[in-house]
């Protein structure tokens, strides 16, 4: 048996697997629009929304969740606005 039997003996599958793995790695790093590692899940929009939230918006959200009563809401709102 010579080297011509290398590809017909099933050894062609390893280069194919390597090409698929390399394409997967390239997609994970560059295929999502920006360069970031595959485990990076930081959302820039979420951080911006949290940073730009005003105290009154936070108070309204807490009141809607039921964390503060109506009296507390009115008292804190008056403190914020004055």
C-alpha cells in the first residue's frame, strides 16, 4: 500500500474536521459583529440604561413593584423634586 491509499482509508475526515473547527472558532470570535471573546455577555445597552436612569424613574419602578407604599412614594418624590 502506498500513500495513495491515505485518503481512501478514512483519513480524509481529519482535515475536514479541522476545517469545521477553525470555521467555528472564527465565527465565535468575529462572526457576531464585534470582536469579543466567546464567553463575553456584557450588554452595552443595558449598562447605558442603568446609568441613565433618573432617581424618579427608579422610584416609580420600585413603586410599581410594590417595594414602597403610596405614602413613602409621595414623600420620597417630594424630596427628590425639591
